[in-house]
C-alpha cells in the first residue's frame, strides 16, 4: 500500500459539501419534523410521535446495518463508498421533497403517506450518508489530516444548520404568503436541487486511499465478532444515541418554546434593532412574523458561535486529544442548556446569551465526534488486523437515527402530556389557544430534559480508553503496517 497522502484543500471542500447537502435534510428533520407533522400537516401529537419513533427505530436497526455490510463489500472502479453517494444523490432529493409535501388525503391517508415517505427518506439518507461518513475513514490514515477534514466538514454542517434554523421558517412563511404548507414545499424543492448538485460534487472531487490489504478476507461473523470485543465502539454507540436524543429534543422544541413560552412583546422589542438593520440592506422576510424572526435570530447566534468553536476544535484536539476535549466541551455546553430552566418569559437577553455560549462550547465537540468514530475503526484494525470501516460507521448511524427518533418522538409525546393541541393544517388562520401547562412543558423541553442525555454521555467518556497517547501509538503502528508490501498466496 502506498504511503498516506496529504489531502488538498479542494478535496476537503468537495468532501465537506456532501455533509452540507445531507444536513439540509438532517437539520430539517431535527428542527421541523415534529412541528411539520403537528402544525402544518395536521397529525395528532400521539400519531406523529408513533410514526417518528417506529419508522425511525426501524430505519436505525434495519437500514443502517444492511447498508454498512453492503458498503464494506462493495468493489468498483470508484471504490467502496463513493458509488453510493453517486447513485443516491437524485433519489434522496426527490424523496426529501415528497416527505415535506402536504397532499390532500383523508386522515388515514395522511398517516400512511407520512409513514411511507419518512421510511423512504431514512432509507435513502442511510444509503447516502453512511457511506459518506465511512469515506472519511479511507480518504486518509493521517490523524492530523483527518481532524482537518472533520473541521471542514462540520463548518459545512453549520452553514446548512444556519440556513435551516435561521432562515427556513421566515422564508417558509414569506414564500407561502402565510401558508406554511405551500411555503415549505417551495423551500424543499430548492433544497433538493442544491443538495443533489453538492453530493455529485463530493463524488467527483474525492478519492479513497486506504484500501484493505489483498489478503484480508472477513465474513460478517468476523466483523460482528470484532465489534463485540471493541469497548470504545460500545461507548461511542451509546454516546451517539445520547447526543442525538438531546439534539433532536431541544432542536425540535425551540419552535414550540418561542410560540408558547417566550414573551412576544419582550422578544419583538429585543430583536427590533436587528430587524431594522436587515430591512435596511434589503432582507425583509424576517419582518413578517416576530416569533419566527426571533426564533431564527436566536438560532443564528448559537450557530455563529458554533462555527467559532469548530474553528478551534482541531487545534485543541491535536494538543490535548479528542477524548478530553470532547468530554469537557460537552460538560460546559450542557450547563448552558440546563440554565434555561431559570429564565422567565421576558428574559430574552439571557436566553440569547446562553444560546451563544452553548453554541461555542458545543461547536468545539462537533468535528471530534466523527473523528473519534474513525479512530474506533483504526482501533479495530490495530487490534484485529482487519479493517471494516463501514460497519463501524453504520453502528454509529444506528445511534444517530435511534437518538433522532427517540428525541423527536419524546417532544411530541411530552407536549401531549402537557395538553398541547395540534393544529390542523387545513385550518390556516385559526388561532388555537394552548393550555398554560404547554408553556411549562416547552420550558422543560429546552432545559432539564435535554440536559440528562448529555450528562450521561460525559460520564461514559471517563471509560473511553483512546486518549491522546493511544491515538499516537495506533497511528504510528498502522502507518508502519501499511508500508509493508501486501503478501499474496
């Protein structure tokens, strides 16, 4: 095997566009799926919760392992993982649009349509994003370059998140002239086109350089046996589930928090200087609704400082090791989620400030999670002399999808416990007065409830053995092995 190559900036940017495309879908699922089902499409809370949980867990535990096994055994002139990105680019865009469309079916028809399109979306997302994630483990074996790639990748993620969480809701209202169903279909059409093009750029701009030696032959049984003995993998799987439960829970809850808890007069007064400044440069869609504008600007502050945190991530991880930086970054970020329990409805400045600080410290951890999973693949190869990149990443995608499904379903279910009344999408313009208890539920959903999985995740990292010293040892020994000529019987 030839020596590990340094990666050009062009290839790093090309690779990162794949995550920008994927996150146009993923961030929309985190932020708006529950809201779309209950307040635009008109599903009952409990029905939305069941669809999100059952379909999501089925996708997590069925689609992802199958794709992981198939991807590791794919052989083509383009490599193992790049063909998956190519062939799923267009179908993923089409199904993403269908999943957020609102055909005028009977209520039973709506349930069937929602379950079917969500299932297809998660299947195609797994078929694209799992090989894409595994690709980061075979572009290079140099851990410094891998950290760099992760930083590029997750800056792109933040741009996608910025659009979805800051601009998407105001644009939906603006594009649909108040009709959220029409607005979201318009926005999703353009997102599908842009995302498809970006995935194609990723395919054409990247290369796979880490290739299993020709004598490596492993069965599915061997791969599963390797996983069963890989303690860091178990910890990363659990951590991924916990992290994405929190991300889905608080991400899906902010729109309810702003609609049902935050004082609208105080919010409008706080954001009015920003709205005026934006209007002065021709950005007018923020002014159509103060709640959606406040929601967008709140997310904007967090995301901007997430990007600042991401920019520091590689430097800190290179110096102190991924595990320790992730552990303490996550701990501090959790504090700035928990403290929302202290804020009164008119404490808008404190809300925005806490969101900014949370964004900064959580941003430091974002690139590290996926780089740690790539390290787990290296750890497995180091221990067993067999490399099974995709199946290791598929397990992490199981955790991601399971966390997303559990967190999103919890939002709809918990809101129902506090008496939330879902809005019928057909009854546009009719104001629904929610019970006062809904405000309490929304407050807990952005503070206490999402803090719990994060704190458990911090505890798990005390048992994760791949510290800075082990990272260096694994990298050196694997580089030495890969320089040896492959032996062919």
